[in-house]
C-alpha cells in the first residue's frame, strides 16, 4: 500500500470504531477464534489424558504440546486474513483497502473500552454502587461484590490503562508492520492468553507458550507507547512528569512485564494510586502499589483515563501511519 492508502485504512478503521464500536456478534472473528481455541484445547487435554501425562509433573511434554495452540490458531488466523486481503485486492484496489480497513477495525476496541469505563462512571455518579460493581465485574476477573467506591474506580482505571496496549496499541503496531493479517494474528494471540493463559493446574504448562507469546507480542508496543501517552497527558494538562517518574519506579512491580507500564503511567498522570488487594474466587492477591495518592480516587478519574486513552490512540495512530508508509510505501 502507498502512504496515502495506509493513512486512509488506519483513519477509517478508527473512525468506524469510534462511530459503531466493536460489533457484538457470533460472527465476530474473535468469537470464531474462541471456538477454535476451545476445540483445540479440548483435544489437547484429551491427548494428555490418553497418554496419562500429569499436567504438572510432565511439564515439558505438556509445554511442547501446548505450542500447538499459538502455532495453529495464530497461524490459521494470519493465513485466512492474508488470503482474504490478497483476493480482495486482486478483484479491485478499493475492495482490498476496504477489507484491510474492516479487519483492522475488528482488531481494535477503543470505543468498547471507553464505553465500559463510562458505564461504571454513570453508575457511580447516580450513586448506584451495586450497579457500578456489576458493571466492573463484566470487565475484570476480580471479585467486585464488596468493593467500595474508591476500589471500583481503581478497578475501572486499571482496566482502561492495561487494555490501552492490548486493545489498541499492539493491534495498531502490528497493522503498521504487517497489515491487517498481522493485526488479526496478534488478536488471536491475545485471545489465546485470555482463554488458556492461566496459572492453574490445567493451563500452567498447557497454556505456557500462549501466555509467553502474548508477553512477547506486547513487549515492544507497550514501550513504544510511553512517549505518546506522556504527550497525551501533557495535552490534557495532567501530570506527565509524575507519570514518567512513576513508570520508572513502579512499572516493574506489576506481575505482567507489560501491563505495569500503562498502569503506572496512568497512576502518575492522574496523581492517584493504583494497585492493592484483589480477591479472585475467594483468594486474596496483593498487587504492588503504583503512584502516589496525591488525590483520592473519584469517579472523574474514569473519564480522565478515557480521555488519556483517546488522545494516546490518535497520537499513536499518526505515528503508525508514518511507520506503515515507510515500510510499505
């Protein structure tokens, strides 16, 4: 694609998402990825049982078998998207551009991320804490039934910050260097991590390759995002200097090698403290604190986090248009 067509594809994809959001349909590619992962996961577990492999003791056998998950799923998704884009482009240039646009739109989800935060904000402003807890529970894995208002805000801000990378920055990065097929392959890797990347008995080793590949895939995007998020904080007259200090001091404390970067930037930028005690199925999990509690966490911080997300998205988009033009122009 030329630089002009790259710009058209990227801008249209973001605008379509901004107007319509992420379609919630059984025909969505991610739904298909989920079905493929579930089908393959079931058969790999059956294979282990048939050979009497212990999911923890025979870890290297199980890990090697588990590599079939990302190889098969991500590889199939990339191949299908590549063929679709190539055939569409051979039929007509405009059809090819439209196909690329739609696939990149389906790989990103900024509006969906914004809507989840706005829904929690609306419930808190209306003083309906129970509704806010329920809405938060739809986007986080932690138990939300006993959270107070500040903890609900923390959960919402952490989710927005973390998913800036997963749902926006990484898909745009891979779309820039490898077009829509690579963006969709990344989405497959991210879906794999959300389905089999758990550290329980079943998936500690079977999902090991999927989880590590997701960490690897997000490593560079999470770090290239930093200057753009700092710039966004500056444009919004927040605290980029505090954000930079926080990311250097606290990002490494997060259990994820990548999620700590956007979360610590957001904590410093909003001058609130993130992290603390989370409860998962009755088990307490302590997350290291990030940022200084200069301000108490309030509902308005959800809207500020959403604004930071949108400003970062548009700034990073412009950079990826330039990068894509250099690579493909």
